[in-house]
């Protein structure tokens, strides 16, 4: 109703859609999104009030068009911008040395970091199983989880899994909200950032790692293949493939030249491909197109779910 009132007042509306569908909530199957007929109906009614909807990357644009049936010219793909803001917010009192001390990590222990809100769809259990393979070959490596657990994430169950896999002493947990000033220190801690997602639309945590030039390994799901140039700015692996995930992480941990090259590629992409001035120009051009067009008289009709 509020959107309809704004339309009736003559305003032209635009929206940035971060996720085509909402993430699964506690009690739902891991990695699934809500796609009931009622959900589709409600979201169609919402989105058809907008003159322009921005989504992150072409993969999500295709999914959005298929889900909601808007005319293609009203849906624009934009990248997820870099996270250079965290460089500006860096707290000098928070550094890698302090983090290593708090996590009981030795200076020479390489760190595989899963950073960001802990949720089931992010594949933490898959990562633990893959890391057991890594630990057998690189016993000095450590796996660190940093981020606030969401309602669907069973932290004790994951800690039990680490114990059953025999890697409990090589895993560190920081299940808390990470303050903005600390983000740079966490990125400095990481030898490689890992994103073993089962499914995802796009990842803000990945943008953080790229911004700080951290080499990344990620599942080839959602828009990840549009963000990561495989072999140049990161390594992509099939989702759920433990052997491929472990092998890719080992490549980065054992090959310092590769790690440096991937990190440099990630940082370059963050500053160039995902620069905010480029994204802003795309958005402003779309706004100009909307303002130049004749306003739609009435919202389109949508079907009632059966």
C-alpha cells in the first residue's frame, strides 16, 4: 500500500535487490530460498511498483526476470561494489598480531578464513571436512571462522564435527559480530579467504576479501563466476566437491607465487571492475532513462496464486 500511494503521488520508484529471494530461515532446508506461490505473488506485486530494479550481476538478473516477469528493460544488472570503506574505518589498535594472540595462533601458522555471518548455506560443515584433508598434509595450517551465527547455524554441532574429524585443535572460532574497525585486521590474518557456499546470489564478504587483496577460493555458484576470474583473481570449485575445495586451498597455501598473484588480481578487480564510480554512472544513466520516459499510468495486473 505505501508503494502504491507513492506511485499515485507521481513518484517514480527504484529499488536495489540484493537477493532475488529471501534467504532460508531457521527450520528450513539448508541453502534453500523461499519460493512458494504466495511468496512469488507478493513479491511480484511489490516489484511491479518500481520503474527500475537493480540486481547484482547478470546471473541474478536472469533469475529475477524469470521469477517476477518484469519487462527486461526495467531490470538493470550492477556489480556489488568494493568494500574500500573498511580501509577508511581501520582501527589502528586492531591488528593481526593482536588477533593471532587472542586466537592462540603462532606467527608462522597459515590461516584459512571463513569470514562473515555464519549461516548453513555457507557450507561451514563442508569446509570442516575439506580442512581435515588439508590438515593431514599441512599440519601447521589453521582454520578460522569469524562472524555472528545466524538463527539457522548450529555452532555446537559444527564444533562437534571438528572434534569428530580430529581437527578440533586446528580450528578457531570467533562467533561474534566483527566491528568495522577490525575488518582490516581480519583480512591481514588470512592466508586465503574461503567461500564454500552451497548456493548464493552474491557475497559482500567476498567483496571485502577482494578489496584487501586476499586470495580467495569459492564455490562456482550464483554470480561467483562473474566476480572471480578463475586462476586470475581467485579459484573456483564445484559446489559441494570436498576434494576440489581441499585441493584449491592447498594450492594457495603451498604456492606463495600463486597466492600473491591471485591476491593482486582480486585487489585490482576491486579497485577497477567493482569501483563505485562506475556503478554510480550505471545507476545515474538508468535514472535518466526512467525520468525521460512517459510515466506508467497504472501498475500492471498480476495473477492471483492458486
